[in-house]
């Protein structure tokens, strides 16, 4: 008789614990029901990147002095700088400059240490491609400035300010 009462007591305790866990799950679910959705319809809506976002690198050919500092500070020696020496004036002249964004880790060292500020980071993050060879961009592709998200009228800009 006492063993049956103890079993019913244990069963009742387990039922109360299970109801408590279900109640906790229900409170979490009801809390999320009151929140607005944060899903972004990507091609038509874009999040504004943060101020220090490191996107695609922009290169200004006219400012570059072919010093190759960007290559030396890059952890993977990524930028390819091709130059010729002008013997009459004893200076280097830049012939071509390229970066392979399929390999780049976007550390920003090349931009930070460039003495002439010919490199800068843009807010462009759409670098996907079906062919990996398209990610190797030369000075022409690096020189074009992307349209800012806030200036593109076909896109609805969504602010990503966090509120707590």
C-alpha cells in the first residue's frame, strides 16, 4: 500500500516537472510571438553595413607608387603588383595591379599600411560568382566605385541598429 502511494507521489512529481517545462517553453514561444520579424527580402531590401565594415577593396591607379608595401603586409602575399623601372627618372611605374578576392581574407592590412592611400575598403559585399577566375580583379575592376546602398533607389534600405 505504501509503495503504491510512493509511486503515485513520484508520478505526480514527474507530472508537475513536465508541466513546468512545458510552461517554460510556452513562455519563450509567446515572447517570440510579440516580436516583429527580422527577415530581409534580400534582392529588394538590404541591410546597411556598419561603419567599419570591410568589403571589396577600391584601388586608385594614379596614386599608386608601386612600393609593394601592400604585398609585404598581406598575410598571404595576395596583391600582385607589376611595375617597370623608368631608368631616366629612376622611379617605378605601375603596369598592373590585381587582387584575387577568392583568396583574400579582408584583413585590411593593405589599406592600413598604404603610404599613398590608393587602397580603401568599400561597403560592397556581393562578391559571389559561379567562376572563381572572375574573383581575380585587376586595376580596372578594382577602380570602379560601387553604388552606395543608400543611393540606390531600387533598394529599400533597412537600418541594422541594435536595441536592447
